[in-house]
C-alpha cells in the first residue's frame, strides 16, 4: 500500500507572460496536474500545479504594477524529483520541450535531464531526492 505524500510546505513560484499556455505546456510535456487556476478577465491571478510524485508549483500571469513578490517571467529554474527520468524525457521531447541536456548519469548518483519551457524557465528533472535530514 502506497502512502500519500505529505502536503508540501515549500512552493516554487513564478510569473508567466501567458500563464494559460504555460500551464497547458507543463501539464502536457512534464506531467504536472492542474489543481486550480483562478482567472478573471483572461488573467490568471494564481494557479497551482501538483507534481504527481509530491509537491508542486504556483504561478500566475505577469501583471503591471505587481508587488515586491513579482518575478520576471522566463527567469525561473526548478529541480523536480522523478522516479523515471527516461520516460519523462521522452514525454517532454515528444511534446516539444527544448531539451538542453540528457538524460545523463551524474557522479553523485542521479540521472537527470534539463529542459527549457516556452517562456524560458529551466527545468531539471532527476532521480536525486536530496539527502535525508541529519538527526
């Protein structure tokens, strides 16, 4: 019996020039699951995409007069843990993701690939889950 992963408490967040198009790409190419997208007048103020293996991301359309929290679209980078790098790489390539590297085996034991989404954000997908917390 598989356990339900704990609810994430750290979220990667970013802005997009066209959040709807980026959401659709991230769902098709990488396998994120759209959980919610709050849209008004064609502008997505907030969206949550869940990663099937745990965690997720939050994003929204870039808007004039943004707050101190506003990020420049296309400048984000994220590392996402996945159990099957090769299958995800094939899916991403088939969906038109720009593959920058990989899949490759790293000296520290991870298997990774790197892709760029249509907005310019960098995505590294790999098997390295991080080190367990020290007791």
